[in-house]
């Protein structure tokens, strides 16, 4: 009997050879201008056996940056920097989507053009930290995006999607999770607006809908995914009725016939309650398409989720950092390399491209 994790999966126009997918993983190893380094091609090529690679979060503009040495996808240099990475993954038989990212208020003035303040749905500072040249620092006070700023942000998403297409990506994922900009519009713990982008669920969904429409104008909808984190628990985000706003968001994604919906179901080191699990199940039923689960999965739990119909595929994060050949290790039940957390963010080859494969010929 075929292992359910290794049954092919149709993702829009693309067929994935397995359902062990690589989650977006911020590694802080790009050049200061957001251009990926040469090492990134090796890093992603090593992991090309994933059913699908979703890149590390990649900012859509200079104002979308929130952490030092993260990559961008909005200039010609960025396109040229990503091209050999995409080609390396394709040469290894893989498929790769670019995750489009705007951090919103999760930023610091030292990371933004001319020391600008971060932007958000509302001028509400996040009680969290970000990673700057000085290490971890408290986020800066944001300003609320005005009509001109929203229009510019929509143009930035369009441009970033176009750049991703020029770079050769198979598709893109719109990052609307983990307390970043689009999540800051969705959730009323941050969104205090009184205009057409605030207040009602319909209004708070508006920016996400406009972003998806822009991105689907560059890539067909069946090559566009979206990521949500309906349980919050990241970057000081919250909502008075999370099930209501995310029920509407899941329906929106379903109506647009996106390639997939990618849900953060559990954050590392945090437990989920029975109530959380029940809500996730109700939300999942609202999306008629490929549903990708994420959250501290191992092979056994992933097989269980797929067998019970709770997911169609699973993204793995930390295990893929330390195990470039993760699908094969899961398939045969091999021991796993342990990730070195000290090398997760920033640095060079150590902890990035030097984890051993099962097969020493790699």
C-alpha cells in the first residue's frame, strides 16, 4: 500500500510528487539590499526533493522589510538573484513558490528607507521585538496607512508578483499570517480603522481581497496560495472573534479558487487546546481546495492528518533546516539530524548548507 505522504498531489496546474512540503523559513542570510546570496541556490537545491518548496518570507518593497538580511523580490537585482535559485531547484526536480511578505508594524526605523516609521492598519505599536543590526530590538511605533499608502502597497504586491514571475517561480504564496501587515488588517486587536478598511468583517477583509486580485492578475489563481494563522499567538496579534474573521477569509480564498490554503495550526513550543482543534476543523471545511497544514508535525502525525482528511499536505519547518533530504528520511523512518538553533538566523554556511544527507555522495 502506497504511503499516503508519498502519493502525488495535484496543485492547480502542477503535480507534486509527494506531500512533504518545505515551509517558509527565515534565515537572515541575504545581502543587505535584499538580493539572495550564491549560497541560497545550494540551500534550496539541497531540499528540492520536497513536494513543494515555499521560500523564506520575501519582502515586496523596501517598506515591507522587518528583519535584517531578509530577501526581497521587487528590483531587477532581486530577480537576477533569485533566477539561479529557481533554476537550481528545477534542475533538482523540484517546484518552488515565492512567499510575498510585508511585515507592516513588525519592523524598526533602522531597517526602513530614510528611517521611516513602519506602517500598519492602525497606529498601534506591537509589543514584540525584531532583528536588527544591533540584535533583537523592540519594534518601532507605526503609522496607519492612508489611502495613498494602501494604493502604493497594492502596486507593490503587483510588482513583486511580476518580479517573481520574471524570476521563474512556479507560483507565489501571499503571506497573511503571523501578525504581519495583511493580518494586521484582518484582526481587530490591531485594526482600529473607521474607514472602508476597518470595522466590519467585510471591511477588514478588503485589503486581502484586493491583494489577491492583484496577484492573481499576474499569476493564474491556481498558482497562488495564501497563508493564515487563525489561532494568533504571534507578533502581538489578536481578534475579538477569530473564528468569524477567519471563516470569512477561508471562504474568500475558496471563492477565488486559489491553488491552496496554508494554515499555521500550532506555533512551535505552544500547545493547542481541544477548542483550538475544533475551530481549525470547522475552518478547514470552509475551504474547497488543497489544504496544507503546518505546526510541529512529524511523519506519523502528518500521515494521521492526511488519512483523516484534515489536510492534503503538510509543511515542515525545523526538520527541513537540519535534514535536506527530509522526505526520504520520513519515507524510510531514518534518524533525523538535530537542528542547531544558534545558526537559524544569520551567519554563513554553518547550519545552512552543511547538514549531512543520508547518502554521503551528496
